C-alpha cells in the first residue's frame, strides 16, 4: 500500500490541445489485503477514487469528485458503517479542490462536473465547486432525492449537496456509443463527452466516455466494475470486490447484464478504446505512464 499523498498523472493528447489529469480523490484502505481486494498489502487493501480533470476549450471538466473538504472536516457525514468498512484516508491534499489548485488552476475554473453517480465517495467534493454545473442522469438524481430503501439511504448523503448544486439532468436517447445508448451533456465542447447509462450499481449509474484528440475513446465506467478482472477474463477477479459489488447493487440483474456487454466491448473494441473504472489502483498506475505518439 502506498504511503504518500494523492496520486496524479497527466496525459497530454497529441497536438497538446487537451490534457486529461488522472487524480486519486478517494483513497480507501479496507481490511482484507491484496488476496481479497487485489491491491495493497498483506492485511490492508487499497482502493482509489479515480477522477478525471479535463482541460477543455470550455474551462475545466471534472469527472467525479471523490471526497471533499467537507468530508475531511466532518468525517461523521460519511456515516460510521462506511468509515468502518472502507477506512477512507481523509486528507485535504487528496481532495479534488486541493489537487486542482496544485495544478495551477482556480476552483472557479472548474466549469462542469460530470458524475458517474452520486455515491458518497464520488460526489463528496461537489460543495467545493459551487459555481460548476453538475451533470447527472435524471434517474440518479431522483434516486438520491427520494431513496427507496436502506441501501439508498446509506449510499446517498444529502449533506454533500446541501449547498444547492447547479444540477443539469440528462436522459439517454438520440445518441449512441459503441452500441450503448448515450446522452451528450456538453454539446459543442471539446473534448467530446458522452454519458453512457450503465444501470445496476445504482438506479441512474452511467459511464463517462471522453473522445481523445487521437480519435480514440476513454470510458470511465465508475462503479460498473471494480477491477480489471471484471472485464478482462485474463485477469484475476478479487473475491471481496465481487461480493461487494453484488451486495451494493441497486439492480444486480441489470448490473450483470451491463457487465457482460462491457466484457464484449473489451473483447471486440479497437486499440483506441480504453476502459477504466473508479477504484482499481492498476488503472491509475497504468495511466501514469507516458503515452506514446
């Protein structure tokens, strides 16, 4: 398990007109070790909160936020069961706000936040960027506002958006992406970004597809899968993460259906398509390596 501060990696696309920063904004260290969780040490595992910060022609775009400064100041708002289960490493330097500043930007430069979903480890930093428009599938916002069961009451924390975000709700339809329905949250903005519904983990969960300047695509799949082994049959599936995904699913049948579709996409996609998820440290480490071309 790494012991330092936040992980950051920047991928500058060919031509230098777009930069994608890969940030860990939600490091978690649950007990179990790498045998059960796939990463970390022998007794304590390690998960990341992989967020994207995209420098675009319309200011900065943040994909997910991880934990926020409000979570660091008041860890109780995350809930005792969550803190005990995943043991979040809460520090100001790891928040998206402080990493944005460390990269030489101002918080108000973040014009748009695009969310895979509103789980507390993905939306904790919303209050740190009150001026940003927050793009989310309408079904997800409805679930967060009106939780239907204990699972949803625990996973959504209204304190994280008590400041009144500038919500922009989206419905899929009229767009398609590699056979998936999609919605275009930021028309006319470079890079091209699509919301790709991947329902199952939550009622309104989606992936966020970003078109690179070389023509390839990066799909941030959020929590549609938790490790490379979920989509790549050649890789090992950590048993604790397999069980956790089933436990946390709002609709496990839909989750498994979309997971199979993602496996098919991984098998058949061209080399220009890169699938990443939110919590696999290997994805973050892989993207820290310089890109050729």
